[in-house]
C-alpha cells in the first residue's frame, strides 16, 4: 500500500476528532499536475489551512479551511498573476462507492456530500476538489484590467494602440465630418 500523508485511517479519528494543519506547496501541486495535465493554474500555488475530521457512526464530517494564492493567467490580458483564494467547507462523507452521476447533474447541495471507501479517508481527493472550486470562472489580474486589443494584440494595460481611436469614429461620422469642411 502506498504511504501518503493524506490517507487518514478512520481508526485514528478519536472521539474528540482528528485535526491536521496543511501546507500545500510546490510538491503537492507538482504531483497533481503530473497526474492531471491541463489544470487551469499555471504553476504551484501556495495554500495553507486546516482540516478537522469527526466520526458520526458510519458518516464522517470533514470540515476545513484553506487559503493562499493560485497562479492563474488573466482571461483578458493573458498575464500570469497570483489569485488570492480562501474557502471554508463542510463535507459529509458516506461509506461506499461514488454513485455514477454525470457532473452537470450535481446541485450545490449534493456537492457537500461525498464518499469514502474502505477504512481510509484520502484527503487528497477532497482537497483537490476544494482547490478547483476556488478557481474563479473568469480569472482577472485586476478588476480594471483593460485586456488585449482585439485587432493588434497590444496589452492595453501597458501601452495604448491606435486601433481604438480609429474605431470610435464611425464611417458615417467620418463622412459627415468631411462634408462640414
Ligand atoms: Zn489582465
Ligand atoms: Zn490595437
């Protein structure tokens, strides 16, 4: 059996619960990126936090807090930047195999329910899910990012190009301006 610091034996979850401090850094992110190429973030993030596990009969309550930064690329200007992220989560883990449900059918409520197999809770899976949930749908290096010019590709945060000036004058307005001269 592989040794993983993320595999918590259920027998080790005592009455008072089980607490774990986390520091997810380069190693953790690199391994993930090796296993799942094409992740949206552009390099290793830096996430710290803590996990609390509680046994309630067969069910396990997994409560956690994560915060830190994830390296993303801006959806407007494509520049790499560090997105500050934070999440608090509660997951109810039930024993048994994951039911076969297409992902788009999952509602927000169902996302709080998860599954574990055997006598081990593999935290890695749940941590990865939470990190993915923290990703913004539309990453932006700054709310005010001006993006790239759709015509010439210039980064409008750093330089202004001539395209915009030409575009704001419509052909009709230009024709009228000529007539007036
Ligand atoms: Zn940007
Ligand atoms: Zn331009």
